[in-house]
């Protein structure tokens, strides 16, 4: 039995992981399949997948065996990646709004980018996506707008089930919908900034 687990990467090569171990040589496994034995507070399978994902391989096929249902349920309930993508999407949306405001007052995007990433927002997320927005290099998609919309819909569904209001997620979702409606579904989801420009009368 095999199950697919995607992490949102763009690489075509798939990683096949054999997950049928009983874990008999691991003490106190308590009938937990070997891939789900925890290291720290995460299962072994998470650490293995994280290692591959670090090198850009994010498309997994898990060959299941003993207690495969446990692994299936773990990934069905796994929302951490969705939350990370929501935070990143909200950051892109906020940058798009800031760049539009500055452009309306005649400030070039590069100026804001330099000020922003030189100090308080000198993190890779702001540097990478801010540079994409400044250069308008949306065609080379690391994470497509359509993928972003799928994740935001899942975030909002999870929030609805947990009765957690997420107004920022709705803003990001609507911006993604607008970008897709304008034909930008296959572009990098930083194209939300272009959609913000449209709403601001810049494009």
C-alpha cells in the first residue's frame, strides 16, 4: 500500500520511503509503527522527510505496511505546513500593500526593499519574496498561486472547524483569487503584489 505526501515543491523527482517496519528492535514502541516512533516531539518519518525537503525534494511516496493507518492519519491531521504558508502569504500580502503605497507617493520599490531588508525584516522570506516583487519576476514559480489558494482554502476550513477567526487569511485568499482571475494562476504567488497594484490603480 502506498500513499502520496506532497510538500508543495516543484521538483519532479519523487522520493520513495519504505514505512512498513514493525519497530521490534525499538524499546517501548507500544505497537507504534517504526516511522512514527518519536525523536524529540516529532516522528522519525517527519525528520527523514524534512531532510529531503531541505535539498528540494518534496514529493514523497510512502510505502506502508504495519499500522499504515497511523501514518495516514498523521498526515491527514498535519496542519503545520499550512500555517507556515499562511504566515508567508500574509507577509507577501503586507509587502504588496506597502510597495503599492510607496509607489503611489513616487517612491521606487527598490528603495523600500533596501530599507526593509536592511534592518527589521532582514529574513530570507522578506528578502526572497521582496526581490521577486521588486523585479516582478513572477514567471519562475517556486510556489504557484494555484497552490497558495489550495492551502489557504485548507487553512480557512481548519479555522472554521476550530472556530478560529482568521481575517488576514481571508484577505490573502481573496488576493489569490483575484490573481487567478487575471490569468496568473501558474505564476509565483508573490504575484499577489501585482494584484494589489491593480486594486490601487497602478496597473
